[in-house]
């Protein structure tokens, strides 16, 4: 049997690959500092565990759920979305529908059209993203992706026969994409744009001013859909909290899909439950697709979530945010103490930090000449793992050359040891 061209063209998830390699070396007895993981080493809420246990007594928890998810859970998710983002969803939906009716009346067009937000529960946010692009893209459609980007975005776009259009950013502007660059990239083939804030891999989120300006830009392009990956929304450890474009121009919700889930906010990546919120007509299409592929997500976990007080997530994250804040401080101190403050930036959300190799003494070991622009990310990360036992994810697949992503989730003392090795190596002091 032969794999088809689309599967042969997929790149393996470098995050999963290096995490597996680091775990294998640790099992062999090597001292390994695993900075690759995107999951919390904290037990989840005991209240959630007890709710799962309670559901084990009911036969319905082991049976097929509705493809779109349990109605009571979908309603709860939508209410949580409106409350947490400070949106009056009934009012927004009514205003959008009144606007549509006025336009149709002015144009003397009679249509049965009404806007309503809906929810589909999926097997994690990665699955939700796959549902979105498989439902949205036709051959040759372009999707704008902002760097640094999660490694999966361009791979799923290509698999769905779309064309990823990558907008570059750099550490010089703290990885904030230039809105003029985005504007220049929008053309007649542009079907959608993906934003991820808080961002994996930078550990930052876009500012309030950026979101306002982005909202205004999107209003100029009514045919471009917006995919907003908000899986780290609750994971910020310095104020201000993340804001979003639709909070300033709510009418953009008519062509926006929001992705979220419980993996990061409850520390349960293995339970595989996420969701997509979007216009009902589009969500209905995703439901048809999911019904012919995976069917519904875990009935057991859905039923436990129906009874979970979502406000407990905020309390669960308090010690986690403190932990991330402390490790972010460790990064700053190590860079300062080794004379590399000029290559440092302040992370303040999600679990990550992007290490910039390009302006450090380390690069002298790799560059052939001063003009050498080769991306040595993968080679450097492999050398760090082999020589020092420090496992990182190369920045190449995130769209940033000569860099790596590190996770801030290790216990403080281990993290200090790892960062001491890493930064001294960057400064060529090892």
C-alpha cells in the first residue's frame, strides 16, 4: 500500500518527537532537563476528579453522546465564553440580525438569514482546528498565519489543500506581527487568518491596541474569516489579561471561530476535549463532518464537565501562574547575569519562551561566515540534548530561524539548573 500525496507531505510534530526522545534518554539514566512539554505537571482539580468518578456509575456515561456535544454542556460553554470575555451575546446577536435585515431591506433582497453562535465539542482543540479547515477550505484558498505560529497550523492548512501565507515577526518587536504586513498579504484568494493569543511559542499575548487595530483592519475585508485560537486564554501571569478583536467590533463574530478547551486550564491534555464556537450555519457543517469521522467526544468527560463549576478553573490556576511567574523571573536573571540582556524579552502568558540564538556568541560555532543566514535551530537543539541534556524544540517549525522554544513548567530548582546551562552555553561560557 502507498500513502497518498497529502499524508506524505505532512511533517511529523517536532514537539512530540523531541519530547519522546528526551523521555527515552531519561529512562536510560541520563540527566535530562525536558523543556519541550506543553502540559502542566500539576494534578487537576479534585472536584473534577470526583465528578468523573461519580459519572462512572451511570451507563449513559459510556454511550454515544450527540455528535455536537451534550446540549447542556454546549450551553454552558457559550455562557462561559460570554461571561469570561465580557460579551452580552444575546444583545450582540440581536444587533447583527437587525443589521442584516436592514441591508436586505435596502437591497430589496428577501433571504432567510439569522445569526446565532453555536458550539461543537471536539476531541481536543487540534481536532477542532482540523474540523474548521476541512469545512472551510477549497483547493488553493489562502490562509494567513502569523509567526511565531503553532507548528500544526500550516500542516493542517496544506492537508486541507489550502496555501499557508506566513507573516514574519521577530524578537526585535517582541514577536508582534506588523498590521501593514497583514494588510498587504490579503488578496482575492485569502479565505482566513489565524491568530493565537496568548501565543504558543512566545509566551506573550497581543496588546489591547493591537487587537483594536486588527479589528478595524478586518472590518475592511468582509470576506476573510478569522480563526482565534484561545486555548491559553486563562493562562496569563502578568496583567493585563488578554483581550480580543471581537470585543471592540462584535459584528466580527459573524465570521469568527473561537477555539478553546480544558487541556491547559485544567491540566488534562490527555482527556482530549476542546470546542469551537462560531456561527451556527458553519458549526452545523462541522457537525456533519465530525459525524462522519470521529463522532462525539468522550461522554464521560462531557457529563462531568456539565456539573463542574467553571469558576474553579481560575482558582486552580493561581499557584500555576505563580510558578510560571517565578520561572519567567529566572530567565530574566540568567540572561542578565551572563551579559545577554539584549536578547531577552518578557514572557507573560502561556507556558513558553522563545530563545534567540542568532545574536549570541554561540552562533560563532555554527556560522561559516558573518553573512551565513542558514537556520541551525535543529542542529543546535540536538547538540544541547546530546551534550548538556537540555531538551528544547527548534524554532524552525514555529516559523522562526535560529531559535528554540522552552517550556516554563519544570520545578523551580530544575528549571534554574537548566537555564543556567542553557544561557551559559549561549554566552559561550561552557
